[in-house]
C-alpha cells in the first residue's frame, strides 16, 4: 500500500507557494510538485481533476503530445456499457457511468451521452453459455440486461442479417459518449482548481533515491516529486521501464471506419456487436461507425490503418448489413488497446516507493476513466480504494497468479 502523501493545499505557483519552496524554471516548468501525473488521456485527466477536487493543488499533468486526449482516448469508439462478465468490471461501470450522466451538472460540459443501448448478438453456443452466466451476475448486481431470442433480435434489427443468431443481450442504459468532451471537461476543471497542465512535455526519465521516487526528467527540466501516477496507457510499460517496474501492458492495434450518411439507420439504432466476430456497428452522425478486432494483431506501436484487414472488416460488415454497400468511407483510423493478460486494468502501488499506476484497461478504459481517476485520488490521498474495491487488480497479481479473466472484451 502506498504511503499517504502529506496534504498540501496551498497553490505552489502563487507568491506564497514560491515562498514555500516551489519554483518555476526558465522553461516555465515547475521545479517540484507533490504529485506528477504522466499522460493526459482520460485516466490522467480524471485523476488530475479528482485530486484537485480533494484540495490537492500541487499536481502537474505532463503530456508529450501538443493536445490532451490524442492517445487511445482520442481514437476510441466512445462506447459505455454495464454489460460485463466480472463483478469488479460491473461495479466500475455502476460508479463510472452515473458520473458521466452527472458530468454536465458537475463540470459544466456537455458530453453528449446517448443511451442507445448495446445489443450483443451471439452466434456461438459456447458464448451463449458464458453470457447466460454474465447476465445472471448483472441481474444480481442490479443491472436489468434483457435476454433476447433470435426473432426478437431480427425484429429489433430489420436492416441486418442475423438469421444465425442463437441469442442476444441488450441493456438500455449502455450507449455512447464524446471522448474529447470528457477529457477536456476534466482538464479544464482541474486547471480551475489549481492543477498545472503541460503539453509538448515528454517524460524522458525518472530519478530514484534509495528505492523511492525523487524526480521526473523532461526535455524542459527536472521536476522533483515524491509521487508519480503513471497513466500513459499503451505506453505505460515504457514509463515502468524507467524505474525497473515490469508492467504487462501490450499495445495492440485496433481500427475502425465511418461511412457517409445512410438514411436507413434509425436514430435509436443500438451499438450492435456480433460477438463471435468482434464486429461492431453504431450510428455516427448520419452514417455508421464500424470496427472489427483483428485476432492476429501482434503487440506494436503502429497506428497506421491495415488496409488488408479493413477489407476483411468491410466484407464481414456487408454480410451483416448489405445496405453498407450504398455508402462510401468517410474516415478511418487506428489506435492502440492497452492490453493486460487478464483484460483487467492495473491499479495502485509498485515495488518502487511513490511510483503508482492506473493503466491496462484492455479496450474499456474510456468508460471506466471517470471512476478510475477518482479511485487513484483515494489511493494516493487516503491510502485505500474507497468507491470500488479494486485492490485485487494490483500489479502483484500477475506474478502471484491471481488473474481474473474478463470474457466480454470486444
Ligand atoms: C479503436 C479503439 C476503440 C476503443 N473503443 C472504446 C470504447 O468504445 N469504450 C471504451 O471504454 N474504451 C474504448 N477503447 C479503449 C480506450 O480508448 C482506452 O482504454 C483509454 O482511452 C485509455 O486511456 P488512457 O488515459 O489510459 O490512455 P491514453 O488515452 O492513451 O493516454 C495516455 C497518454 O500518455 C501520453 N504519454 C505516453 N508516453 C508519455 C511520456 N513519456 N511523457 C508524457 N506523456 C506520455 C500519450 O501521449 C497519451 O496521451 C478503445 C480504444 C481503441 C484504440
């Protein structure tokens, strides 16, 4: 368990703060901070806001790109769902999705939460058995997922071919949210509360003294700190290497494409997932967004679109929804999933005193970002996770063989 960080609620960058020992170097970067967050995606942005909302003002958020939220978060589909297969993932959704519902009220920014529902379609008997167990667990935890037969699926999706469906599941509060709105909502609110955020600031090294965090190195200077939060998503393993911590997060390319308008797509079209093929469709503007997970993708930081796999994706999509033929491709892009061996994230401490983690969301970190930032503020300030018990999702579980497998990954 990480030690509590001594509370420092003054503004380190005010005249008083400077008197108290905080300085800005000639490149405009502070020379010290209580907490440094590395990576300004949804997780880092949420953590910055939640630390500041607890009164912790001496927080720096460092992002190497010119803008926040350009990593995985900026490339994600924006899907949010309650339908998971492990208790901890469902509990994370039970906290995180209501935070997105309250977002405008709490942070003053509209994030366009559209509750179109997720409709999982199952065509493989072994998936049906696992989903039956998952739905039972969801019901036990208060999630009212519907179990659908083939006729009901075909009735709800008349523009799709699902004659081979064995069963399906639907939850009406699952849906879509704007990722950029969430990141910038948190960043702006954190800034107002005193967090200093820096773009174009790559962390290039970390200094330790006696096994404890001492400072972060950037091209703009060295920043002293006792606490680092690594929220570098697919790159979090590289940050771990700087301090000799092995973080089993693999960058796996995932890509998608959008189409020109298709007037046949109804406004309430759900987020449809053909689970056996990892093929998905949802409404995007007046057209569609379609994606498919390539099971043969090897770990790499390549974010170019794989044109050959895009053809495979399109053929599978056309077989399910022939009217796709009428549209043209509007855009396509690839991003990186940050995948752990059990498809669950990693929260908390490492063997290096002061080096903490929140990473490895394996394709569902956008929706769990709000609660995860809050959980890390609790871990750093209170020494424990209060909102959801995620203590079993520690880094040590990999070495100790305590893996908790999530089946419902797309
Ligand atoms: C195609 C695709 C579709 C997805 N769809 C969904 C979805 O529908 N729903 C969902 O919940 N999730 C989805 N995800 C997953 C989701 O995007 C991620 O789990 C989530 O965005 C991870 O957030 P993060 O803040 O950990 O990482 P990131 O957003 O990648 O942020 C990490 C940041 O760290 C920065 N960084 C890295 N190294 C350094 C350094 N040395 N110094 C400073 N900064 C550094 C990076 O530039 C980056 O901005 C999808 C992902 C992809 C790729």
